[in-house]
C-alpha cells in the first residue's frame, strides 16, 4: 500500500475511509460547530484534494449548517456511534475536510495553525508557537 495513504473511520467501525497524498492543510479549529460537535475546546482538522478521498464502507448521517461565508457546510458523522468524520464546505469544493482524530494514526497529522480563534475558549488555550487566526488565514 502507498505509504502516503491514510485510513480512518468511526468508533464502531461501520464507516471507513481512505485518503491519499499529503494533506493540503491541517489546523486546530476553535469554531463553535467544532466545539459543539466534539464537546471539546477545538477540533483538529486536515484537508486533502477531493479526488484523493474515498469512502470505503458505511454511510454517514449529515448535518447541514450555514458557515460564516453564508454558504452551506455539511458535517458527516456515523449514525450509529456519532463520531464526527468529515465535512464538505460549499465554498471550498475542491477539498475534503477530515477530523484528524478519526484517522487510524492521528499522529501523522501535523497542524500548522489555529483557526477561528475568535471563539476560542479560555479553558482551551494551547501553549504552542503556531500562528493564530481570528477566522481563516487570507
Ligand atoms: Zn460508527
Ligand atoms: Zn471548526
């Protein structure tokens, strides 16, 4: 198997996916949806080109909400165990956002920034040197 290939899935194992190649970004996201859907101060996400992402088995349930762009954001999660898995962002159709913790080997992801720090929680502070953005960079 391609050593750049990564696989992941949900807690119960019903949903499995694979992605190929280097992530195009990886970040700690402090947005309110990541907070609510994880129950934590942030969620760590990465993105790969959509063509590099394959759903191997299972079906996700989805929840659609309006992102700060005003366009839909579709969050996919396992309907059985509830684990958050990946997200489609309408304004960035070329990439698949994936929750890093859903990987089989989450340590392979190296986040390079904090995003949506506008809604970061005082009890979720990270003492690292990574750049912080109020929303998204650029
Ligand atoms: Zn599951
Ligand atoms: Zn987020």
